[in-house]
C-alpha cells in the first residue's frame, strides 16, 4: 500500500516537472560576478513564484552565447531570455547608450534618476526589436585601468585600449588611443598577451579579471554607471500564461533592487581588493579630469544629435529631477 502510494506520488511529480516551461538564460560575466549571482537568484525566484511552471537555467561566463551574441540570440528566439550590457548596442539605437554618456550621471542616485527617465523609451525600443524589458542593474562607477602612470589625456596617446561599446571606442578616438573590441570573458587573456594595455570599467571587472597580473594603475574617474539589462524574447513571453508573466516581472523588480544594492555595497570593496593586490588606486589628476570632461562634453553633444527629440526629452526629464 505504501509502496504503491510512493510510486504514484513520484509519477505525479515527474509529470509536473515534464510539463514545466524551461528557459535558458545566457549571461556574459563569470558565475562569481554579482550580476550573475543576481541572475541566479532571479531564476530561483521565478521558479518559486510560478510554482515550478517556469524554470530558468542561468549560463554565466558566455558559456552558451558570447556577450556580443546574447541580444541577437534572444531576439531571434535561440534563447528565450538573456542579459546584456545594453550600451554595447548603441549602434542599433542611440537610446541604448544613454547610460554611457561620460559624466552625465556619475553616482548611483543620479544613475537611478537617469534610468527612470529613459526606461519607457528604452522599453519601446526593445519592444520594436521583439524583446521585453524585464530588469536592469547598474555597474559601479567606471574608472580607467593602465599599465603606467597617467597624469593627463596626452599620456593616453597610442595606448591599446579595450573597447566594449560605442562610447568607449569614441573615448579612445578622442584620446588618440587604439581601440580593440574585447568581450569581458576574453579580457584577462587580451591583457596578458598585450592585445590591450588599458580599459575603462568598474572595479568589479578588474577584480573578476585579476587585472593586477598585467596592469598597475586604476584611476577612479567615475565616468558613468552602465547597466546590464535582462530581456525576454517577446514571442516566448507572450506564450506564457499570465501567472508566469507576472512571476517574471515581479522577480525582475526584486532583482533590480537587490542588484543595485549589491553594486553599491561592493563598490568600495572592489577598490580595496585592487589595492591589496598591488595596484595603485587613486583619483585622477586635475589635468586628467579636465581633459576627460572635455571628451564628455563632446560626446554628450554627439549623443543628443543622434538621439533626436526622444533623447532631448530624456535629458529634459533627467534635468527636471
């Protein structure tokens, strides 16, 4: 009697599992990165909130699709959901690069205000590409990594510079550096082999990649706070029932809040770790600050021209707060 009951229960559990919707979620950063850890927590939340009707498997470190391929994979349905640094696709739509306009929003509070002003236009832009916005999480403020002391923008000329979006490539151009397109998963090797000698990113990327093995200086210029955005394929999302859709959105809101809190918590810790491993960590000199702000003014004007009336409306809304 007992054996028959257990067998029946096991069969019912197996049937329930077989009927669940399963989604793969590619992510570009290592499993130990807080974005990836936050993505795993989001996936667990969705599974629980949907009662097991939607199960998400996270694939960090570019193991399923490389960072550069994730957005296209989700658009075309090769993956139903994924995370991507949206500014890497500013060439498709300048609105995607709003969070990488240098010195426009340089703190977590300012970044949140800018993101709120841009959220609906960005959602609409993603919707036009068959994507549904789920949530976004900021990186810590961006700083420059170099293999030598840099006291002004003149010292940057000729350096091989890792670029990961249009904004970083433009900074390289303005500074007379040589931009090299390199994804996060390839950064350590690129630095070790001399393919790149510098880059701009957060303390998080520096720690993830153990850049102290190749580089010596980090300048905390706090240029901008880019955001990783999680989005779903619109067809896959629309095929879910209302409860599963609600689970995605509710858990996305929680992931946005927890991810932002974690980014703030870790910001100073990352810089301590860089210093503990032998890097010189400092603010920029006055000359370097002035030169970089000049680049920022140029790039802000260029972004407004590219983004048109929608971009101007975002900046007006941002300025009003």
